[in-house]
């Protein structure tokens, strides 16, 4: 397999773009390779600029639940684009998408659209602080909530991959308001509430997808809810990844706990840049222009992006059994991986939530960030490059989640298991 053109393109990119990429997770740094430059996508496949084809389990890091170039989303985008790309004035498609989402959740009366997950979460935190009149927030080690200042503390995703849990440029004065707790460990949250009477909110990925895939335990989320209520803090579910991915209703659809504020992104944009945050009236009405808490965006609710989101959400709602079917395929893939790894004496922990899946080269079950960090990242890097070589595109880090799309057939899954089988055999011989 030649990646000559990608190598050349990367060299050129690095001259004018830091690290040659516009988001660090794309850089293939932790697996020691070169990022592939993509020419196009089609269905379940990605094509790089050398003409190589890959089955794509990254799907733009989650949004593309219908695969590349879905006809319904594509045509709604083209139709919207022909009417003008942006107006900076309200359009009815925003209300339509808002209605589609609000109707699905008892705990969301209103929703506001922004242009990224980062923006959604940053705004949700401001809203929680403004609403409660408190400054501190609790976040969990290994959870990623975008790259805004207060949230870049022990963050997952790219921040783990590069071993820079916090970042230069973020003043201590900001992060001193961010209290850290351990995922799935309620005692660590109780401690935060003992140490501070000024906690505005607890923010969590109810299905963590940025330290690898690690779901929160039901009982843990229930206790979180109780702790927040007892202490007058809001509970925020960051469902930027899990929303419309784990289930039509996200993690919320799978557990009994209801958060006060929910953030969305990724799938609700259908591949276009969209984020959103929603809550009940009492909270949302505090936002400007109705309330005093300021939040804004020149391109927020952009009509092209909203049209992609609307097409995507409507299609999800209209496809019966979509999540159980996606989950069946994800389980098939992970069961196949685990059994082939086992045959070669390679310990592999696997996890599936709807269309999300994850695997750790780890001897023990992973329930928090510390456990995840004990994974064999060297083994992952080797596996990753072998899979790329054989035409399978996984996220280039042990600490990311994989995604199944509706256009992946059982035959494709079988094919990938077969390729993994060969990779595990080679790993056994080499390690
Ligand atoms: C991807 C992600 C974000 C950030 O979204 P961007 O669109 O990359 O800014 C925030 N929270 C979670 C849980 C995510 O997975």
C-alpha cells in the first residue's frame, strides 16, 4: 500500500498549519504514523488521496451515523445551500429541528443551537453558573468536554493521547474552580461537595467516549443526581457524542437518571458543524435575550447546518429498530475481536453501547480513567497500523470510541473480524 501522496500533503500542510492538522486527534502521533489525507467518502468507505480504500469506523469522530454521502442529508444540504448559506437572522428550520429534539425529552423545554460541541458545553457551564450563582464545577478524570478553559483539566481524547492533561495558556485562576472526581466513584464526588459549598454543576459524559468507551454505572448516575439535588447543583449530561448515538435518546434513554442540562453535537449536525444545549424553561429562560446570561453566535443555527441536522434526526426517528440493529453489528464486531484476541493470548476488554464500541488492550475491566491508562498503547499502535494496512480505519488512539453506521453490512463486519484475526496472530508473534 502506498501513501506517497498523503506523505507529501502532510509535509506541505505542516509548513502552514501547526502539526499539519486543524485538530490534534487527527495527527496519528500516538500511533507513530502519518495522517491519511482524505479525498472522499462513500457509504461505509473512505478514500485517501493515494486511492486507498478503508472501512471507516471513525465517521468524522461520530456524526456520520448514516455513513458518507447519505442521499437524504446530502439533498437537504444542497437545497438549503442554494437559498443562501447564512443570514444571521432566524429561519424556520431552526424551530423545526428544535421541535424534533424538544418533543423527545421531558426534561428539555427549549434548546439553543451553536456551532460546535465545545461551544455547547462552554455555554451550558456558563448557564449553570449564572442560574445557581455559584462558581465551582465538578468534572471527571478522562471525560472530555471540548477545549474551553475551565474544562481542560484531566481531559480525555487528544488531551490524554498527548499526555497534556491541562494546557499552558489556561490560567490557574480559571481551573481552580474545576474540581476533579473519579468516574464511577461516588465517594470522590461526595468529597468535592464537602470541600466546596460553591458548586454550580456536575458535568459528566454519561457514556464516556473520550477515554475509550467507558459507561457510567446506573447506580452511580442515580447517586450523582441525589448529590446534586441535596447541594443545589445542576447535573449536566454531555451527550455531544452519545446523543443519538448510544440510543435515539442518548444515554438518557438507557438510564433512569435525568439531568438538568443536556449538551448535543456530532450526530445532530449530520456532519455539519452544530452543537446545542437544552434544559427546562426555568433554566433556559435565564439566557439572553430573555435573561441576563449572555450567549451568542454569528453562524449559530446556520440554515445549511440545521437542514443537515433536521434530515439526520428525522431519518433516525423514521428508521425502526435502527439502534438495536447497529448494536447487534457492534456486538458482533467486538465479540469477534475478543475471541480472536483470546485465541492468541492477547487480553482485550470490549464494550458496546448502541452504535458505539470500544476495545482496550488491557487485562482488567475498565471502569475509570486510571484503569484505561493501564492499557497497552504500544500494542494498540501496532494493531492500528496493521488494520490501516489492511484497509480498516480506526481512530488513531487507544482512548477513542469506534462507530458503526447504518451502511455497514454484516459482510463488512465479517471481513473486518477476519482482518483483525490476522493482525492478532501477527501481534502474538511480534510481541
Ligand atoms: C466531541 C466532544 C466535545 C467537543 O465537541 P467539538 O465539536 O469537537 O467542539 C464535547 N464533549 C464530548 C463528550 C465530545 O465527545
